[in-house]
C-alpha cells in the first residue's frame, strides 16, 4: 500500500542515543521501516490484549467503535 500520511515526532538526546545504539548493534539499515514496524507492532499487541471477551464486556471505546459513543 502506498504511504501518503506523514507523521513526525521529536526525541530527546537519550532516546536518540538508544535508537542509534540499537540500530548499530542489530544492523538496522532502514530506520523508517524499523520505527514503523515497531510502532504498529506495539499497537496491534495492545489491541490483541484488549480484545472483547464473552464475559466481562465493557463500554470502553476502541478502534472499531466508530465515534467512541
């Protein structure tokens, strides 16, 4: 799929140093791909943890609830 939505964020020096160290240690050549995959993986993991169950359903808004009402 074509990526058409640009996002940007700021890091402090310690965060940037950690990312640089990780990328060097694990030979990450495409940092954009690494960041994108890391962020999406964290999001999907959280959605998987928060999936509705047969018992104990609650009214918390989620990605699939539309307007959150």
